[in-house]
């Protein structure tokens, strides 16, 4: 432990010194590091796939879609592309001049500017479910804003963690960017230090620990947490319903087997539509994965024994077990849980009060789809709400009457790749946002600058006070 403390302290001192030296502030340094991340991913994609397979049984195609492609494409819509091509403009906001007319008359003549400046030395905690992209995405933001950085990958994805620890120093400026591996003991030591920003992706439980540690040093935090993301399925039919079911199935089972913060937790649907929904979901599961849980070679496994037992325990509740209409079997040895559908499990069961984070999908039936708004509002604010509907009035109603990190109409999980949109939660699903320009802002301080000349003095601003100055 003493060795960890010494290492953390040494790393931090070095990073602070290098930040103060101005090493990371220039546009060229930032662009070079961002390009190096592109190179790192492109040149080591096979190794990344291998590590993701070892940690989560993630299929390379899924790994490509969720973990490497978003940083591979230099397009305007990719996080890295957006930052590389627009970085000069973000930084040039230093030159954003607020028109003289917008300043208080009392200050005439004056010029106002906003200068985005890096925060300093920042600490990033990544989580295990998307262990590469959820480490690199915030790192891209921190670099683009000109900070020095420590990334702490999750110990629950050890192959990805050691890959990052080994590869990052080979590609990125080791004097400004470091990877520190370890579990909660290391995390606690890191949290004892003073940082200029902490960016945390993980559970609300650890989020609270992060916030109280940060409070000691008045360190700003961004918390990317989770929660229960609902689907509202309105009365669709025919091909619309089929498309909806495919997108629900892909979002539930096809993204880390439901171990995703913006993954679908449960579906709200009118009672009369439930039987056809269940049948279509079953059909979709069989098309995706076949029928035998032992043959599930393209669905992720549960990350470890503890999480596996946690999800199995959720299913053991007698009321929940009785609500299983598909699946429910598991392979303990390989930590696989069969895609499972529940119909109307008890609402007070743990499965309906805790984040499921696994391949189990409860369907909750309602008399009218409008009741879904009250259902959602009676629970903590979700990270995302997914609504499948063609009804414009209902869309507006959901937007006006619910609160969540995001609302997605007629699809699932796609918001993560839209870098023009802020990504983040509200209430218990977290606070702060990132992606694209929002990442740059999250890791910057917008310094207000006011420039005056020595010309023109307005005497009413100064004593001695008199009636004329009061009326002025
Ligand atoms: P976690 O909170 O258990 O762990 C996250 C990090 O916290 C790890 O690096 C871990 O080392 C560290 N940690 C653990 N115990 C600690 C302690 N006592 N003190 C200090 N640090 C500690 O989260 P997880 O299980 O890895 O991830 C699952 C959760 O993360 C889910 O709730 C999910 O919804 C959420 N999540 C959110 C996002 C998002 O972008 N909003 C993305 C992925 C996951």
C-alpha cells in the first residue's frame, strides 16, 4: 500500500509540474495526442478485441461497433474527429468578442471575451462494461481541453486495464497522461489527492464516495451513473412493431448483454399489445442467438461471479420467477444468462427497484400508454427514456412531462454515437455531460475577461454621493 501511495504521489507531482510548464496547452500538443489515440486504436484493434473477449466474452463485431469504431472514423460525427477538426475553433473562442452594445453602458468603451482554459490535473475513472471506449472517450475530452490526466480503468475488466496501462505510454505523452491500475484500494488513495476535476463513470454507490472525497478539496466532478432506463411502447403494428422489437432486442441483449448504463431496463406497454410483443421478442432472440444457452457464443457474459449471482438472485424471488415467460436458464461455469423475458413481475421486487444490468427484460402492462408517464415520474430520473410511437402529441407529452438524461424516439442506445448531443444524466442518473464539444467544455473553465481602456470616466459611479448621482 505504501508503494501505491508513493507512486500516486509521484505521478501527481509530475503531472502537476508538466501542466504548469504549459506543455499541454498548445493546439499542436492536443492534436498530436488525439491523432495518437486514433493510431493506438487502429494499430491495436485485434488486441483490443482479444482483451474484450477475455473480460466480457464480447464478440469482435460488437466490440468494433461499441468500442473501437467511434474513435476510428475521422468524421465530423465521431468524438475524436469532431474534436480534431473543430478544436482550433473551440480554442479560438478566446477571441469571442461580446459586442460593446451588449455590455452595460456604464462600462463603455469595453470588450468582453471568454477564454476556455484547461482545469489542470484531472482524474478519470472508467467502468468495466465498455472498458476501452469509456476510458478513451473522456480522455479525448480531457486532452482536447489541454489537461494532464490520470486514467484509472476498472479492475473488473483486467485484460483491458492492463492493455491500456501498457499501450498508452507507447502512444501518448507519458509526462502528461498516465494510466494507474488497481481496485478500490488504489481508487481510495487516488481520491485522497487534490485533483482539478474528477470524471467518474460507474455506480451511484461509488459516485457518492467520489463526491464526498472531492468535496474535501472542492474538486468539481462529473458523474456518469446509471439507473433504470424504460421503454414506452405505444400501439404499433405491422412492420413498425417488428422494427421496434428488433431495436429493443438489439438494445437489450446485443449491447454487453444488458450491462450498459443506457441499456433498456424494462418495457411499458398497453396490456392488449403484450402477448404479441412477447411472441415477437422470443422470435427475435431465437434469430439472434439460437435456442440453447450453452450455444450463446455471441452474447456477452456477465462480468464476474458477484454480478452473475446478483442477477440470478433477482430472478429467484418467487413472484419474479413466476413471471418468466421466456428464458431464465443460466450457465454458471461460463457466467452466461439466457436472454430472459418477464411479464408483469411484482413492482416491489428488487428487479423493479434496482438497476438490472443483465439480460433480463421485464414487461410491465398498463391500461393506457399515457400511464407510463406517471410510472416513470414515480421513480428516480433515468439516464434515457426510449419511446416507440408515431403519435406527435404523445411525443410532446413525454418531452414536457418527464425528466431524463435523454429521450430517444423509435430507437435504442444510438444517442451514444451522436457527438452533437450532450451525453449525461440528471438526478440519480448523474450530472455533467460530455461528447464532442461538450467534452471540451466539461474539462475546461470558461474564464470571463473584460478589457477596458483608460478612456472615459463616468463620475456617477464614484463618491461623494449626491441626489444627482442617484437619478443618473
Ligand atoms: P462501480 O461504481 O462499482 O466502479 C467504478 C469505479 O469505481 C471502478 O474503477 C472502481 O475501481 C472504483 N471503485 C469501486 N469501489 C470504490 C471505492 N470504495 N472507492 C473508490 N472507488 C471505487 O461501477 P461499475 O460496477 O464498474 O459499473 C456499473 C455502473 O456504472 C452501473 O450503475 C452503470 O449504469 C454505470 N455506468 C454508467 C455509464 C454512463 O456513461 N453513465 C457507463 C457505464 C456504466
